[in-house]
């Protein structure tokens, strides 16, 4: 689901492994990434403040 919500930020391979394509989230993309994190059915993603 994260790839469907934010395809420029996440890539999921055939084994369902997620690759993070962008490590730092800009304020412009924050809402989109928050939505992708909430959409993760495995609850495998989280946002951390730097």
C-alpha cells in the first residue's frame, strides 16, 4: 500500500520487501508519507523526527 500511496518514495519487490527511495521527507511530502505509513497493512513503517 505504501508504494501505491507514494510511489516516488517506496518500492516493493516480488518478496514484499520495501525499499525506501527517499530518506529525508520534505514538509511538502510529509502528509503523503504520513498517509503511506498509515496505509501499511503490516504496520512496518514509521516516521521518526531527526
